[in-house]
């Protein structure tokens, strides 16, 4: 694997940007919906129809970045699977480049 950090830097930046809504605010760990969103974020499972809610209510990104990062480490099922992750990460990189800089 060449330059594994090159993949994780955009991933880290996306997650860091997603988590900066307000530093003083504590995440609602007791909220069952928040827990469901975090589980969906980390596993990519059991998240049908909650992606918009997780983004709007808790500012959590899609699990696709985490899933792709895991596949980089563990291997892809096929070239198509790999190509899909490339598309996902390239789209996130576009968002990062177009993002607001204070």
C-alpha cells in the first residue's frame, strides 16, 4: 500500500469538521437516536432512513468514509467495490476543497 495516510487525512478532516458544531455542547449520549446514529456511522448497518436525521440532528457524516477506510486496511471484495470507495472519497475531497476557511 502506497501512502496510506493520504486516504485517512481527508477522512480525518471530514470527521473533524463534522464534530465542530459547538465545542461546549456535549453529545447526547443518553439519546437512543444518537446511539443508533453512532452505531450506524461506525458499522454502516441498521441505518435505513436515518442518514438525513443523523446529519441534521447530530451533525454526523455518512458511514461510507469509515467503511472505505476499513476496506483499505482489510481489502476490497472486488475492483468495483474499490472503485466505489474511490468515488466516495473523491467526492469528500471536493467538499473539503470547496469548504469555508475562517
